[in-house]
């Protein structure tokens, strides 16, 4: 039952060989159990990620009619880009809204246009100086859902010379329907 080479060893060699065999057995078990537990942990993470995706998909399915209505509304009302003149039209609208609310416009400029698969944009950038309440009314007036105007970048600071005034740097864009 016990191999002959083990019988030829003296007592110290037998103990040492048993310690080495037990250590190797323990390390091998540690490696195997570590990889098994690591696989189990990654499988649990994968399952939880799939559950999250599934929950998100269920929300999309529940809200499908709403998203279809929004898509239909966008297709019906989102304007088409007629040309680069739209940037100057957007700048004129921003100037008119600023004049209605007594807001000083500084450094008005026409920005670049951008095209993505879901929309096209034209943009303008303006700097403003005004008290806080008229600025809020200006922001509300310019950005209405039906006008498809968004503030892509807003930077507001209190004027260092006059603490009752606000200085703003805005990048305003109008979103148009994608190219057909």
C-alpha cells in the first residue's frame, strides 16, 4: 500500500515529505477554490448586470407608447435646417429676447453647426450682463420646448465690479431634424 521509496526514508525525511505534500495539497486547493469563488463572483456580477439591463428594458417597454408619441411629435414639429442663415436668425432671436428683458449682450458670435444621426444644430455664443431676475426670465423666454432651443453651455458669475449684476457666458443652440 505504501510505496517502497517511502519505506526507505528515515523518520525526519518522512515528516518533511509529508509536510511538503500537505503544503502542496493546501496550495493546490487554495488555487482551485480561489478560481472557483472568483468565477462565482463574476457570474453573480454578470447576473446582476443582466437583471439591471432587463429592468431597464421593462421600463422602455412599459413607456413605449409615450416614446412613440414623443417621436411622432418630434417628426411633426421639429424644424428642418434650411441653411447657415439659421444661425443669424437664432442670434437675432436671442438679441430680441435680451432687449425685452433689458439684458446687455456682449460679444455675440455665430458658432459652428453640428450634424449627428438624430439632429442637426446651429449655435451662437453670447455674453450677458444683467441683474438676476431679468436673466431668469431671459433664460425661460429663450428656451422653450416648441422652439427647440437649448443652452449647451452656461457659465454664470457675480460681476466683480457690481455684486447686484450677473455675468453670463452662454452657448445657445437650435436643434433641427436630421438630414433625410
